[in-house]
């Protein structure tokens, strides 16, 4: 297990802990990263949250 290793976010460049605290938005963003953008595990929780918020605002077809 490499649980304590930090990952550099592919979007904003910040280091983050992949096992750090999550939120509902971050979890939605994680699902999107896996199903839509295919870059799961490369984005920090903040970027996943921002992406999930944008998708919920503009792309309602993902949440039917
Ligand atoms: Zn980021």
C-alpha cells in the first residue's frame, strides 16, 4: 500500500493526499473522472469538486 504518497493534481498542480477527506461533490467528481474524463486519481479534491459543480450546472444529462 502506498497510502501516504501525495499526488500532484493534473489540473492545478497542487499536491494532494488521494486518501484525504472527501465530500459529496468530490465523490461526484471522482465518478465523472472515471466515467467521462478518464483521468480518475489525477485530480485533487478541489478540482473534482469544481468540475462536479460545473457539470451539475451545465450538463444535467449526466444526472438523469
Ligand atoms: Zn487540482
